[in-house]
C-alpha cells in the first residue's frame, strides 16, 4: 500500500490543528455533544448537568477532530510549492506547546 503524496501535509496539518482546536474547545467549552453518565444519556452541544456531573470531554474531542479534519483537507488543496514550505516538525512542536498551555490552564489544580 502506498500513501498519496499529500499525506505528510495532511498528517502535519491535522496534528497541529487538532491540538490547537482541542485547547480552544476546552477553554471555551465548545463541545459537539454532552454525556450524562448518571442517566446514560447523550445530548447535543453543551448542556447543563442533569442528575450528576456532565462529561464534555467526548464532545471536545469530536469538535477538535471535525475541525482538524476540515483544515487538513483544505491544506491538501494548497499548491505544491506552498505545501512544501510546511515544516514537518510542527507536528511535534505545536502539540507540545499546547500541552504546556493545558498545564498553565490547570495550574490551580497543581498549586493547591
């Protein structure tokens, strides 16, 4: 099986976009759906807790995946000379930067 020429561009763009969109989804609570584990119910978009805590994590992952997929697909439409300028190291640098940003956002949990 051979991969298409645009796969490295797709993978790098997806990795960077997913990481950035995930932290934005967490920060601004942009979930595509909400899970209520106590009631075993799923609901569209962000909903307040019902009969126990609500889980937004699955919705954040879905929001990030859909957005990253769209951006990566659009990146594959770029002309070849623009796509060649994208450094593959961004697939590592951007997610590590986002991990540091998540640690900063959750610093209150670490500093108690």
